[in-house]
C-alpha cells in the first residue's frame, strides 16, 4: 500500500497522519492524494471537521477523544485505527459521601474478572502493555465522570453530588453489565439534578401552601423530575423544614436532589413567600415569572427565566382555581398532518407508524395543543366532563400522544365538544366563580367560538402624507408605497395592519418611517402625544435600536425605555395587591418602549393600563396560536393603531393568519370556528383566492389590511433569477434499487408503510445505497442527480463563480466535499453548515465564504440549518441536490444568494432523476407538487406545509 494512516495518542487529542511514499502528507492535500481505497477515511475526516470535532494542523489531524470514542467499527477501520477493547470497567467507592475524602476508583479487568495490571487510560484509549485499544463511548463517558468526581472540591457537597449524578447517568440502567461493574455506594443511591420547577397551591387562607414541583429543563413540560413519593417528600416536608432553599435535599431511600444555582435562587423566593400572607401567595401564583425577575434580577436573561419556571398543566389547573387566565378548550376542524416527509419526521416513531390509520372527525384545542378525537372518544370525554362537573372536580385527564393533558371540566369544554356534533345543542351557561378578591390577568373576548368584539374604524386627524423629515435613509419605491399604505390605513381609521413582505424587502425601515411620521405629527400637535410600543423576540430588540439609529436622524423617535432583560430591574415595583408590577409612569413618560413577548405576557396589566399610540408586533408569528397567554396578552393591549410584521403569516395552517389578523383588527375574519370550517376543512382554491383578495385589495382608494410583496416583484434592480430544471434517466444500479423499492412498497400494508416507502424512494433518488465506498467517478456515475449536479458545478468552476449545494444527508455531505475538493483541485475542503455546527462556527464560515469573492468555491448546507438567517451573496449558483417537502423552505435556501447585495444573475439548479419508460418518477412527482404549492402560496394563501392529502397524492402518482 502506497499510503497509510498512522495515529498517536496525547492527553489532548488523537493525532492522525496520512503517510505517503515520501512521508507525511499535508492535511489539506489528503482529499487529493489519497488513493480510492482510503477515501472513506478522508470523507469521515471531513465530517468530523464540519462538526468541529477535529481540526487540521499542517500534516496532522487532531481528533477529539469524545469523537474517537463515538466512531463505529467501520468508521474506525476507515482510518486504520485499532479495534475496541474488551476490557471491563470496575468502579468502587470509598468513604462517606458527606466527607471530603469520598472517592471513586476505576480499574480495568478482563471479561473473566481478572484485574489488568498496568492498564492506563488516555482519553478514548486504553493502553495494555505496548498495545492501544479504543474505549467505546459508554466507557469513555464513565471514565470521564469518575475523573471529574475525584477532582471535585472536597468541601463542595452539592458539586460532589452533581458529579455523582453525572456518573450515574453514564452508567448502564442495571447495576452491572457486560462491560461495567459497580460496588459500594454508586449502586445504592439515586441523585436527581433539578433546574426547573412549576408551582401548585393547596388550601386557602392561612392554611394555603405553595407546592414546588421539580423538573429538568428540556424534558417533558408536564413530567415531574421525581417519582410521586420523592416529590411529596421534597415539596411537603423537606422544602418547608428550612428557612431558605438548600443546594441539596435528602429524600430518603438513597434519593438526593440537587438544585441548579438559578433554580435555587428562585425557590428561595418561593420559600420566603411560603411564610407570607395569603395575598402575597396569590400574587406569586398569579405572576410567577415576574417574581423570578425580581429575585434573579439583571444577571439572568429572559430565556433563562423561561426555562427555570414552567407553566405546566398543574399550574394551569391552579390558575383556573384562582380565577386567573386558563387554557381555553376549542373545537378543532380536522386538517391533514404536515410533518410527513423529510428528516423532521421519524419514520420509526409510533406516531408515524399510526400514520393515516387513525381517523377522526375533529377534536379540541387545549391551550396550544391540538388533540384529535374520534366521535367515540369525543362522546366519552363529554360524559367524563359532565361527571366531573357533577362531582365538583376541576379537570378530567385525557391521554394524548403518550402524555396526559388535564381538560377543564367546564361548560366551555362541553360547548366545544358538543360543537363537534351538529345534532347536539351547545350549552352556553358558564359557571360562576367568586374571583373578586383574586388577582386577575387581562381576560379577553377571544372571538374563537363566536364574534364577541369587533375592531371599529375611527377617523383620525389629518397629517400630510409624505416621507418624514427625520428619515436618514432614502426609501426604495416599494418602501415608499409601504409607508403610504400604512399612513392611509392610519388616516382612514383602521385599527391595524399586517405587513407581510417577503424577507429582505425592509419591513423594519418601512415601519420606522411610519413611526417617525406619526411622531412628527405629535410634535406638531396634530396628534395627541402617547408612547409607542415595539414588541419583538429578545434577540431582535437591540437590532431595533441599531436600525432606529441608522435610519432616523437624532433624536429619532425620542426617549427609549428598554422594558426587558437587565433594564427591567429599575422599572419594577409592587402593586397594591402585592403582585410584582412595573412603574407605569416610566412607560407613560417614554417616547417609545421596546419589550419582549414574554415580558408583555407577565406584566399585561401594567402595559394594558396604558393607551399606546402604536403597538408594533415584530415576528408576529409569535402570536399565531389562539388561546395561549402570549396571544391573549397581545390582544388585550390598548392601542390607537396596531402593526404586525412577519414574513411568514402562514407557517402551518390558515388559522395562523386568522389569529394574527384578529390581534390587529378583531373579527375582521370572523370567528375562528367558522373561519376554520370555511377555509381549512376542505381547502378550495377559489375560496382561498377570494380570501386573499379580501385582505390585500385596494377598494376605492381605501387601503387593505394586508400587504404582501415578493422580492422578485418589487426589486427591479435585483439581478435575475434563472431556474434550470434538468432531468436524466437513472443509471442501471440506481434504477434497479428504485424498482425494487417500488415493488416492496406495493406489497407492504403495515401502518406507516406509505411514509417509509416515500422516505426510501427519496433517499434512493438522491443516491443508491452502498455506493459511497467507491471511487469518485463511480460515486458520481451512480446517481442521475449527482451527474447533473457535477455538470452544473463544472460549469460554475469554468466561470470561476461560486455555488451553494443544499443537501440534508450528513454522511453524503462528508463524501461530497471530498469529491469536490479532489475534482477541482481546491486548496481547502469546501465548508459545511449543518445542524451540528454551532452558531459561532457557523458565522465564522459565512464570514470566510463572503470575504473571498473571487474564484471558484462551494459551500454545502443542510436546508434547515443553512436556509435561514444567512447572507451568502458571494455565491450566485444554488443547487438543490436534495429536495425539501416545503417550498417555502426551499425558497428561503435560494434567498441566501438572491437578495439585496447580489451583483450577478442567480442560477438555481434542480437536478431530477427520471425513469427510462416514461413513468413519472418520485423526483418528477415531488417537483410538480412543490411547484403547485408554490403557486398556491403566491396566489391563494395556501399553507406551504405538506398535508396528508399531498402525501397520498405523491404515493398514488409514484407507487400505486
């Protein structure tokens, strides 16, 4: 063999070199000089580098030990690394856990139990004598956990318990397994680490007690961390024994719970309130996150607060009992599922296996959960709700997708259930509750079951319709038109508008221009002075400040109050009823206020007490879900005029559009129940086209409520976008695998088989299985799509231009970048952006790609990870090597290059594999489906997400 891989082990990493006839080969030349027999190893190297698990330095590749431990047998073999060890890890603890001298000792034994003398571990390697063997990832995690435990400071009991808990999590479920044995304390104790909590409340008056329920952040929001017995021991006994929250609690029977520091600080406040008055407890349960902000104050971001406290079902039930906001139960009209295709769907999940076998005529919406119910299930639930109401029980449990949802036992629930049956009369009586003494959120009339409140036109004072004097940026023509639209909508008295321009058209600058125009009217005393409120996701608020300073001449909109994050602390106060509140004088005195959706929700009574001149909701898809608190808070605000901004007014279903529209102009689209029945139950193109016309058509000079423009229509100076769809007959091997899959799919009658077959055909249409371990030429020739893609890349290279290739198969990404580097003799491997690349590395790769605009280069991206939030205008070619089921996602991918800043014509390449006999292939059918949905998105507001009907249509056209 002319080339071989060699490795050496250091404490920091595993070092790998490629040795050629003349010695070590520089790492950046591996893809070019490596013989075909070792190419699989080079492709693995590219995947490790893309995932930031390895870096190349000169002749050497440095691979993290964790990545080495995670290699499969085949992957390790491709780098000519040794086999896994068969050694057994034995762990023994010594000393008392409460004492600093507590230790865990790990030694290595033969499978027979004999101790291996002299065995030493370095990272992911075990050295026995002169021989290295790899340690599998499970043993690596255990070994690292033992080291961390023994390095923990002897005086830090909580840190020691956290280390023990990490070690126990790394251990197999049983006390002893084929490669791990334990003895002593580790096999007899259970340590739970809590970093989130929810609240319940028992009793009333002086006997009321707060019940903290512990959770793990990121887990099931309704699943407690502890079993029932240990949870009761913590909340009802241990928590109340001490005057403040402790880092560790002993729960008996070998159980310990360790509180993460932010959680400990939050629970310290809960413990303080436990001994306070009944009114203070009511205030805490009414606004728990507000209390947390006061405790954690400026050094904890809103996103941390959202994870520390959870608004679980138990909390929602208690809120109902206190007369606070509660999740409403709504009837739901059945719509086909959308997550049926691509990596976002797990074809092996139980839900996927059930597929379309579950038939239901509708269901209910509880909070933000949509629950399908068969007629029999709906009738059973109705009977149980009636029984619970008769027995004065507040809720009824309902199992949904392997979790239990608590459904309120109220007349509203009965009405929702009875609305599913046309033959039944819906009850309208509502139970009476004495809530006069309880703190209240701003309860709204939601327009969900019926129209209860309508937005009214009210003529406003006249302000000359012109660009504001204080605008520092020259508006493009479509932005001038957008400003005029908002000005006219305000002047004729509309309650609000929805600006839904395509990304990149400048929704922010249009809005700032309108706000500056209105502010000038206030200065000239044409309009009564009132503050302006901008609500946006946390990450965008500083962008609003920056855009304000960039586009408006000082002082712009005037004095700004930042009502979020670190700045919120100075605004806090205590209301007369003991609840956390905001200083409304500061809000009223501001010229403009910026805040988050979560802060608006938590302090809705304070914001709602102020009459704002304008409330602007940026990324308004945050309020697309009916009957959740964020949406209710937005709808409850008091404003002269409302503006909603979003580039995606319909993400999943038409009800998204209804909810956003109902926020800015209540009842403009009627009630949700009728809207869903009319437009969602059986989507009709003519009805949807009429709906769009009712939203965006100017009538007699009267501006519409909705404005939606696309880049290609509004930016005449934007370079042209040329789509090149090319088809090629599948090569023999690909065709054989495809036909075999079709035959098997026709015979398969299992639940979920349709989805599995479509996913398999999608994979084969990209590249047949088993073709990755071959030469570059064989790899390219094995797939029609790959041949066409490289023909396009050949043309791009000849022109010395640059391309983005969108591909979601991670293993194929690794192979592809190696082939590209070798084929075109690139000095470095093309960069990759996928879901495994962190934000910092992702931006660094974007900056590097953008900074070098000359010469041929390629970047490979996953559609979901690389399709949003990136500007990559140094490329002017896009190759959709693998297709996505949602045309909006595919268009976002293309939008990375076709946007303001692009100076060259853009070419979009769509390679398609076809069959030799004229039958429509999977690729051809999917392309037709995406094109049809893309047209409907533009013309008739059809949701872009693929539906069950789309899936069945694709199946029929391809397989049946």
